[in-house]
C-alpha cells in the first residue's frame, strides 16, 4: 500500500508539472500572439501615415508638367508629319530591293565545307574555361582546314556553343564553313547530327 501511495504521489506531481508547463506554454503563445498583433497594427498605422505622403509626392511638379506639355507638342508634330512619312515609305521598298543584290554579292561563296568536330578533349580543361576554349578550338580548326587567318563565328554558331553556359559546351558539333572571295571564312551551324537543339 505504501508503494501505491508513493506511485500516486509521483503521478500527481508529474501531472501538476505537466499542467504547469502546458499552462506556461499557452501563456507564452498568447503573449507572442498579442505582440505580433500589436506589431501588425503598428505597421498598418505606419502605412496609413505614409499614404498621404505618397499622394503628396505623386502631384506633378512644374518640371513634370513641362515634360507633359512637350510630349503633347511632339505628338501633334508627329501627326502632321505622317502624310510625309507615307510618301517616304513608298520609296524605301524600292531602295531595299536594290540593297538585296548587294548583300548577295558580299557573300560570294568560293568554298563551302561541313565539319563535324568532337569537342571531347575540351572537357579536360577547368570548368570555367571550357566554352571559351571550345570557341578558340573551333576558330583554329576552321582556320587550319580552310587555309586562312580570318575566321568569323556567326551568332547562331556562337549561341550553339554557349547554349548550356560556360562550363558545359556540347561534346560534338557540326558546322558549315563558308569562304568568300576575299579569303574570309564565316562559320555557321551545320545541318543534321550534332546541330544545336
């Protein structure tokens, strides 16, 4: 019996401790909730105080009013110039048609070759130097095989190399090298396997 009484006392003391802890936790939570509510209320009051200040700031200054007047004047002038521009636009297509044959003359193709390049050995270089090294390798390879020093890489071919960033150039690429009458070589993305997706 004495043992039972001791057990009962131990249970009661544990229960009272637990109830005290739970009540303390509840009180702490309530205090925290009150603090957060008061902070939110203070923030809301500050925002309300700032709103009239914003309204005052949004009023146009004399400089802004002058800018608006200037914009309106330029719009009026543009409307007056539109009939003149329409006449000029009719003349421009004729000029564009004349310019197109000149561009074709600039790219007179003397030699055109397709190359499939394995860039696997470039992956042995440090991570942050891989794609720049791939660009140099492509330029040197094309210069060596097309027998020229002037090599230009087109934007499409460059974006194909840089598509996955500086540390992950493609393992293989297929390019089209075009040599013009002046000996310049331009590198374009090739067709088929190895082309950038």
